[in-house]
């Protein structure tokens, strides 16, 4: 009887959450987010910069349960539109908003810089996750801090939830990411320490030349980089030390992005310069950043795409000279495919202008070495919009499998 009563209470709470989020009486967006979600902060800082009105909803344990029912998986951010449509997945959300709110533009007019922007954005979303999970769960100080912070997030508005007993559960749950992200061996982790230092060195030198990643105005790539660098490296104590002592310009850049759109006391920057870089005058530091991407993200993305199409659960890729085993994440394969398609969509004239840079940095031939491998994750779906709680083919398959075995 007690279990039945608890179920009734949970259903009642979820119904109430649905009523609040889908009230049909809002003239602004509502974003379900967590303090520790880099993708949530990627979307929110972008919306701040654009001046898109939204209400931030801090997701606790009950909200996550509502999210599972609404989008088919435990994931944030979830954006509810004023007309009660559900959106999920940060990059398609930003693409949608860019069409709805074109000014100030966050995609360069130059086809060359636009392609570089999408490449940087994809790297930030799909490879920086590996670095951030390594730092967050790779040393005792960050583990203790992060596990208690995430437990506190789950307990938001639920004072009876025991944070100290929940924290070890949070840490244990994160270990599955070690397999997926190639974090199981000491050699891999040592190379990741070096990767972080190399990346911070490149970024700090680059931000000496321009205020943002592609010149003197923010692009989507800036918001994508902001998420993992601010919410993990800057916010976690041990990695904050690494960031502060090796990349002070990166720290200042993060704080600049954090303040964008903040009119309180005129805190947020409102005047910006131009995009920076042509095929004959590309910043040397951007070249170095592209080289870093070719040595890290490109081999992993290409191998992920092959494994996804072959439906292999694990695969190997050589990153920074270390042969590493990863778990196959179909979304990452789809994201890599989108970058390939963006390159293919360039005109022959644009390709002729940038292929020299892509070959010099190693982006080519790696980006297309195995061709464009289509994994069909979103075939028949319309990201970022979700209907009936099914966002993609993978979730649809899992739900159908669950029904057939019930």
C-alpha cells in the first residue's frame, strides 16, 4: 500500500510539473536546466546574448523524471516554447533560434569562417566532453566537490533528500562514462592531461589576438566552448587551478561571455567588432587550434561513425599517439556526419579557398577519409522539436523493444 501511495504521489507531482511547464499562458521560453550541465549554459548564454526571453527552471529529481517522460531520456536542457512545443539538443536549438532571432548574428557571413565555426562547435560539443569528464572525475578533490554539487542539484527544493548519501551514487554512475569516452587506462589519462594544457595554451594565445574565437564578436562556437570550460574546468576546484595558472585570457573570455546580455549596471558588453580571418590572412593561432582538432576529435569522430553504422558497441582510435578503446555513441556519429555534410555543401569556389588550410592542419583528408557514413539517428524526426516523447530513432527502438518484452 505504501509503494502504491508513493507511486500516486509521484504521478501527481509529475502531473503538476507538466501543468506548470505546459501552462499555455507564458509569453517566454522555459528552460529546464541544471547547474552542472554545460549544454544548458551553452543555450542560456546564447539566449542572453540574443535577448531571447526565458525563464530558467532548476531541474531537481522530480524534474528529471518529468524530462524522461517528455523527451524519452534523462537529459537537459529541455526548452518549452511559448506555444508549448518541446525542444531538446543544444545545437539544433541554437540553429532554430538563429533563424527566429537573426540579430545579432552568431554565424559569420564568410562561408569559410562559417565552416570553421561549425567545426569548432562540433569539437566543443563532442570532444571537449572527454576532457571535462577526465578532469571532473579524475582526481579526489574534483570528485568530492562535483558529486556533492550534483547531489545538491537533485535535492533542489527537496530538503529531505540526503545529499551526503546521494553523492557516492552520483560518482558511481559517472564511471560508465569512462568506458564510453576512452578513460579507462593510465596512459590515456596522462595524455589527456597534456591535451588540456596544450589546448589551453593554444586558446590563451589565440585570445591575445582577438576577443572571441573567430574575431571580435561571439559566434556559436564561443557558446559551445563556454559550456564545458566554464561549468567544468573553471567551476571545479582542481581544474580551476590549472585554468587560472595556465590560461588567464581564457578565464577573462569566459567571464565576458557569462555577462553577455546582462544589462544590470551595464555589466554586459554591447559593442563588438568584426569577424576576423580570410583564406590569405588566417590567424596562426586558429591554424594551431585546427591542428589540435585534427589530432583529437577527427580520428575519434571518424571511428565513431564507422562503429555506429556497423552497430559495433566498442571501437579503437589512436588519439595523441595512444590507441584507445571507446564506446559507440550514436549521437556523436550523427554530429560528425553533420560536419561532413556542411563541408560537402560548400561551393567548389569556397573549397578551393580553404582546402589548403584543411590539408595543412590535417582536417583533410581525415574528415572524409571513410566517406559520409549515414547512421539514420534522426531519419523521420525534426530536431530540436520532439513529439510524443520520442526524439530519435534510438529512443524509438528502445521503447518499442520495451513494449515487445513487457
